[in-house]
């Protein structure tokens, strides 16, 4: 459990949550934060919030729930076991770096990894799984939550060793996650398929 989180830790203790429950609480809190921030921006810009009452949005949230349960039940124990078996990988270099170093290095490294991972997901072999991510027709910030479990596992696996080596302080990944949630509905339209030509900055964009 993350004992350095001054907000979630007391809530988890009050609810008597173990590691599994805390993972669900943390992921749910991040999704709720994304919703509040982005809905506020959209409301301020005059955009309609009616799509958040649609079944499209509900399905995306269900995908998110599946991934949260998968992370809590399978992925996090696997990472913990890997850290125990190979302690030399668990360096956490950015955890000890000043924020002016940790933030840009983290964003550059993981966006670079994400770019090439996403290109691989559009290959002939992986597209059959990744196309679930592009099946949404009504975009919201939760569109990025939609994904096949194998597709999610593949993407997480690519970044596992860099995460262990560099660490992932919340001050670096929370703003990055919010930025992706804000940008992805505007930069990830439904793709034409594995043969589509793709370009990506923070999120992958497709063109024919």
C-alpha cells in the first residue's frame, strides 16, 4: 500500500482496505478526478455533457472496471513478485530525483515507449485485440479506458522494466494521465484497421 499518499491512505485505513481494496480505491479516485476536471473544462467551454448519460460512456466505464479488477487481482501481485525475485531492477531512480528532472524525463521516456507500443498494437498480429480500443463512436475522456485485456497486458508489459528502473512518482504520472484523458478523445478517432497509417504525439492518430 502507498503509505505516502496523504489523501487516500487515511480513507483506506478507515475502510479497513487491504492491498486489493486500496488498488481499486486509487484507480477509481483517479478516474473520478479525470471526470471532474474534464467535465468542468467542457462545461466551461459550452460543450454538452449529455453524452455522459449514454450507454457508450457506461460501457467504457465497465471496461475500466474490468481493468481495475485485473490490475488488483493479477498485475500488481505479479509486479510485487518480480520486485522480490529481481531486486536489482527495483531502482526507482526518479523517486529520488528533483521534480524538475523527474517530470520531463518521465514524460519523454514513457511517451516514447507508448508511441512504439501503440504502433505495434496496430500491427497485423495485435490489431485483432487493439481494435476494441478504436470501436467507440462517441468520444469522451473514458474512451481511453476501452481495451481488450490482452491488449492492456501487452502495453503494460512493455513498460514494466522501465517503470521498475525509473520509478513512477505520482507527481509525474497523475498529470500525464490527466493530459492523456483530455487529449485522447480529440486525437484518437476510429481507425481504419491494421493497415491505417498512424501518427502519434501523446495519443495515436490515424489517417488513410
